[in-house]
C-alpha cells in the first residue's frame, strides 16, 4: 500500500506510452554486461524507478546469495542494510552479498522522484484500510537526483 500511488502513476504512463511494469534488468540496462542477463528472477525493475532484488530461488540449490546492481546510485526505500542506505556502483557488474537468503532490497534509482504513503492500518493516527481511506493521508516524496560524482555536483 505504501507504493500504490507510484504503481498507479507507472501503470498510467505504461498505458499511454507502452512498456512493462514488472521487467528484467536487461530491459533498462542491455549493455551492462553478462550479469544483467543472469539471475533474472532475482533482479527486476518495478516501473522505471524502483529495483527489486530478492532471493526468489532460495532452497533450489542456490549457494550464492548476492543481488546485482547496475552502474549508478541506488538507495534503499524500506530496509536499512548499510549505514549510508545507498549503494554506489561505479562500474557495471557489481554485486552485493545479502546477509540472509530471504533478504531483499527495494531501491530507488538515481534520477527518480516517487510518492510514498506510510500506511499502517494499526496506527491510530492514520488507520487506512482501503485505497479510498488512503486518499486522506499524507504523502512523502522521495527524491534521488542525478549526481556527477567526480565533481561533487547534483542536478535536479
């Protein structure tokens, strides 16, 4: 429910311009190297701005638990795995090892702006139980600008 506004916005964009919502990484990063084509079930894009890294093949003879991140900056949205909360990949083909085989990463892509609503129906301050009730709640805007790392400059 926290990402429902993002989902609706992306689906509207896809309906108008074409494309896919749930797609393997090589759709957006075709020249990123061979790693982008392997483990397609572990690394997917949800729309154009969110990457989901998950260990969906846990228990199927998997011995390595790593998630692939294409070149760029990726910041986690919900879980905090690292102190900085962001992963900077200077080169293509970078992977990070997950702590547990059931671990997952929901990461915002560099150059993205997305709406998020914190919806917890058990919260007495904002107990939305439907999308209609969710319309009355506050929205957070998460922004990750494009940055020129070598110069230390960011563009909106």
